């Protein structure tokens, strides 16, 4: 898997069409219903006693499209009691974690969501569609050389695994903050913009505002809106029957949902004991999509690999290295060049290129997704 520019939301499957229709109506009533249908929350329903965690997580994945691993070490004989009706993925997962006395891990090395050993800790959370915003930390400090008192609120923004955002706002808009005495806290201007998302499941922001007066015990209201930019879905392009491509008339092209991928180059760079091949690709996106300061932002989380089956086992051969060539300022194109080669230390030998098929996963249509959040009665340190 190659990642370019590392920076950094059904009822139980009953087959009932009326149930599916009701759920779609409920989903559209959720915040963000103006979004593309691919990004509407898929709701989860499960009720019962003595439910087994593996079966609950499997049903969660089936209904919402989001897989969660059970990586607790102490999980024998765990029985869950649930009463969930048309809950969002994050509402359901937090309820499952609470019943299992477990924690939800957003930072697993392989990028997967997982239940890990508890105890369960309740945090202030705000749910909206695909997203869960949590307040992780509140710090109040005094900066001595300026005699300034500052309140820093650290917020964790998590999204459903089926969504892969590229950029996230670094500071919220439309902020409203009041303490428990009814006093508003002024929000300083400036410092806004979008930054690249550096983690598969989550991003963090720090909100800096003047500290509440000493008589305040809580933030009675913390309300605002963030936004992320990301694809409605990931598209998979596949080229088989591979052979040398070193002339323009040999170029191969595939288009899906407004995105075009051109395989314009595939040739050996070194032959002999170690085989090295170069693959050149050109990506073309719809011009009506959001504009970025750098086209490289479109290429975050792209995957490029060779794949084949041997003895019923699917083998992947990842690309290494990449060279990026930006397109013109007036279009949404970019050219990328990758390399494949023998990797003796990993016991991987490329062999005949025609034995493989080339697979490329890239974002589809890209859109901006709002994330409104609201917290009440946050205790101050």
C-alpha cells in the first residue's frame, strides 16, 4: 500500500422493504441530509439480552458498513444487553463498549477500529451523522510574561471507517461559548484553514479561548461547526493482461463516476537478477469539485499494488516510491509514477509482469461535509 503525501454513519436484516424505507426516511431526517446519499448515516438496530460480542460486532458491520475488531484480552463469556433502535454507528459502538466495559481504540497501528480492554470511560460527546466529536481535555493556564489566562479545549473528531476524509478545518466556525453564570466568552478571530488528515479514523483540534472567570465552574455551552473535505466513496480501478506500455497509442484508460485513470507507462527499468518496473498514471477529476492548494491532497490514502491468485491465495505486491507531477493550474489532473521491484528481504519476487493485474484505489467525487457539534455543562478544572 502506498500513501502519498504523509502529513497527516438498517434495522436487522429481515428482508423487509418497508423496514428499509422507514430507515432511509429516518436517515434523511438526520443532520446532514443534504449530503450525497453515500454519506448519509446507516442506522443500527439490535435488542436483546445475553448477546455475544462477536455476533453484535458482525451485525454492526453488516448494517452500517463499518468493521470493528474485538481486541480485548479479557473477553470470555462477555454477554451484552442492548436496546438500540435506529442508532448511528457511533451511538451504537459507544453503547456496545459501555456494556462490555471496554474502550474504543481509534489509534490501532493497522488503522482499524477496535474494542480494547477497559474500563469504559464516559466522555462528553456530540454525535452527528458520520461523526463523533469528543472533548478529551480542558486546560486552563496563565501565561506569565503576558499575564494572559487561556482555556484550551482539546477535541477529538472521529468518523466512520467507511469514510476517508482528506482535509479538516483546523478551527471551528460559528463558535458560541457561555459559562454557567450566563457570561459569553469572546472567541478570537484568525487561525482558520484546512489541514491534511494524518490518521485513518480520527483528527484532533485544540480550541484556544480566554479563560472563564474564576467564579465559573462549568462551560454551560460550547457550540460550533467544523468541516472536512473527502470523497463520497473510494473507487477501484483494475488493469489485467499487463505488458509493456511505452508509447502513447498503447495507453490504457478506465473511467468511473467522473474519474478517469490512464495507465500511460509500464516498462522495466532493470532486468536480470532483480526486476524493477516503472508504472506511470494520470488521474483526472471533475472540474466542479473543491479546489486545493495542491493536487497532492486528492491523492491521500491512494493504494497502488499488483495482485494475483496462487493456489487459491490472493497475493499483493505493493509499489514503493512515487514521483508526483502536478497538472496545470486550470485543471484537475495529476501524473504519478510508481516503482515495483523484487524485495528479497520480504521474500517477494516480481517475476513475469503478465502474471499480475494492476489495482489502484483512489477517491471518487470529493465534497465538503459539515460537522456541527454542541456540548453542555462541561466541568472546568
